[in-house]
């Protein structure tokens, strides 16, 4: 049997979201104001759970300042799975959040043995470029590297100072309890990530205010640690952090989409031909063995990867999506037809996206990295 791992650095095996919600003590996302319902990721429960989201809703309602903070681990090619968090960043920014984004280059160094130089290159060429093409506005945004917080010595100082001061408020046993296997590199990464999530509230930056952290649910241990630490530290006052959790983007063949397996993802730079051949060859199908059986018994859209992609990103019209669901389930629609719909939608999206990508240069990005 394959070993199942589920921690912020590795996820393998089947994922039972209901179980994770219970185990971690997060809450299912239920009724949300209309602006959220307009966003497919919230409406279709791709973002399915939270901690303390009411604090953010309250701030939004009262027109008070709030922050959206998240981070990226710069490894491999940017693929459609990365769009999940990217689109949430953009959603929050449009809603009025001040945006903070950490490039986790120290974490990539300490837990994946990747050089800072390589992380910088990948972060700019793959991640930030795509964020901009998807609609992120770098003007109202602090993007920084964990290894190089800011040219402004004061700002940089308080970020690293907080990481160090937090160390006083956690024990080794607690680390083991939260993370299982611990190494010095993981400990430092966890404390730095806590500082990522908390430091915007320091008086030198925004001051105490609500912060929402959108992440995949594997990151919740970091949130639990940061939330606990924030209430123990005496040197500063923090409003408790809020967070939202999205499901993982399924890989083409099922399982998790992974940058290290080219046949599990569609990259933003894949050509129309590549998309067609990957979807046809790899996309896990909920169809039946034979045409006859499919027509008679129908397919299973809930496990069909092409259907999942349409649901998560590429078909916003609820009525059209429902028709696809019903037709596939009844056997009226075949797997080959479902795949054709996805291929067409995906390629139309990528064509437009790739045009935007071409117009963004490294220089455009560098000038915003001087926070
Ligand atoms: N650990 C995150 C990842 O592996 C990256 C990250 C760093 C992060 N700092 C963060 C995520 C702060 C959320 C908030 O993807």
C-alpha cells in the first residue's frame, strides 16, 4: 500500500475533505453575501471552508480596511491548478483588500533544496507574469521574497524581527504536534510563514486589521500555529487571522495536479495541439467501458476530470453546466463529446491568456518588486 502523507509540504493518497474539516476544526463555508455568490469558485464550493470569515465580511460591510495575504512556492511551470489561488487574490483585490503576496523562496530552499536564484526566476517568469495576465494589479499590492523583504530597512526589519520573536512562544513538542516530522528548516519556514501572515498588522505597515489568507487546506497547520502565536505574543496586538480553503485542482489523470508530472497538468503556455492531445490521452473519464453501456447506464460527472475543469473554471453559466451534467449522467453525452467541450473552452481561454502573457516583460514586474 502507498504511504499516505498530508502535511504542508507533501500531499499523497486520497483526500476526504469532510474528514479534514473535522480533523482541523475549520468550518464549511455556507451562506455568503452576493458578491461571493457571483464568483464561481465560491458559488460552486471550490472554496469550501474557512476560519473566521465573518471578520472579513464585517470589515467589508463597514468599509474598513482589510488585507488579503497569501504565498506561493515557486516550483515548476505555472499551470491551471495555480489559477485557483490566483483568481482568489484577484477577487479579493477587486473587493478592496490590500494585497500582500510572499514568494516562499526561503521555504523552497529549506524544504526542497532549490536555490534562491532559481526561485526568483521562476516566481517572476511563471507566477507573477501569469497573475498579471489574469488581472492582478501590481500597483495596489506588496509582492516580496521571503529572502529579501524590502529595500526599506524598517519594513524588512519588523518582518524578520517578528519571525524571531514568535520563536519564544512555541515549544518543540507543539511543533511536533502540528507538523509531525520536524527539521530546523521546517521550523524556520513555519515561523517565517507566521510572520508573512501577521506582519502586515504591525504599526510600521497597516496596523491591526482583519487579514484573510486563502490557501489549499494542506496549509492549515501553518494557520493554526500562526493563530495561536498571534494571541500569545505580548509585544504586539493582532486581530485574529481569517482564512479560506480551496479543494485541490484534480490532475488530468485524477489525484492532485503536480508541477513535477507533466501529464498531470495543462500549463498556461501549452499549445492548442498539446491541450487536445493531453485531454484526449490523459483526462480521467467517468464514462463506461463500452458505448452501449454508457448509453444505457450513463457516465459519472462527479469523478470525470473534464467535467471538474469545466465546473471550476471554464463554464460559468450554471444552466449550461447543469445541462452537461445531466446529459453526461443520463448517457446522452459521450466522454468524447465532453472532452471536445473542454478542449474548445480551454483553448479559447489559453489563446487569449497567451496573448496577454506576451505583452508582459520582466522589467514591468521588477519595478514593482522594490517595495
Ligand atoms: N507554504 C506555502 C506553499 O507551500 C507558501 C507560503 C509562504 C504561504 N508564505 C505564505 C501561503 C503565507 C500562505 C500565506 O505554497
